[in-house]
């Protein structure tokens, strides 16, 4: 069965629980705790300083005494060295081979691009809109033209820049127009 939660009454206020007052600690315990911690830290520092002082003299004594070596170990180590043959002299021949070698590489010529690039920045139904875009492009320092094209769905007015010999030149002009907030220009082979 549905309930009406919007018109229900507010719940009754909860009773406040009575608290017992906390037992106060005696001031003697809190006053002795900091003194005890201070004495403990001082004792640790003194102990650490004594430890460093006691090991300081031991390091000098060990350094002044040379390590003892047994004569029997030296004899066993020297005998295997005499059994080994002399180290052969390594001869690297690939260095001379690389200096004298010539490599012939056939690089095919890049095919010449015979088709120019054109950049189309807009296609409009009215000539007035195309002329407005042409004016915005002229403010960027570039020249464009409006071409009238008749298609199956009517007349279109295209704003075209170019022709460009290389795609790099067309890309450069497209970046100039992007900085001038003219977006959507496309580069085509024509």
C-alpha cells in the first residue's frame, strides 16, 4: 500500500544522555612525566656519545696493524698462474674490412607530382555568404576566389585557395587561417 512521505510528521526529539563528569587526573602525574622524558633523552644521548667515543680508538688500532698472510696460501695461488698459457693477441679484422668496403644503394627517384593542390574553405548556397568568407580570408593576408558550381541539388558557391605546388605550402596557409579562426579548410588534389 502506498505511503505519503511528504505529509508525515517529524520524529520526536531524542533525549539527551546525561554524562558523568570525567575524573580529573592529579597534577602530580602530569608534572612528573615531562621531567622523566627529558632525563631519559639525556641519558640516551650520553650513552650514544660514549659508544661513539669507545669505537673511535678501535678503528685506528685496526688500520695500523697490517693483515697477516700465511705463506702456504701464496704458494698455492702462484702455481696455477704458471700453468696457464700466455694470453693470445686478439686480431680484429672487421675494422679494416669496413674501412675498405663500399656499399651501393639504389635510391629510386621520387615521382614528380603533376597534380596541383587546392584548398577549399567553404561551400555555400548563397553568394553573399561565400563573399563574407572570402573577405575574412583576405584579412588574413591570403587571396581566394569564389567558384560557382551547379550540382544535382542546386547551385553551390565554393571558396577556394590555390593552386599550390606542394602540400606543405597549402598546410602553411591552412594554419594561418586556423589562427584567424577560419576552421574546416580541406586540401585536395585538383
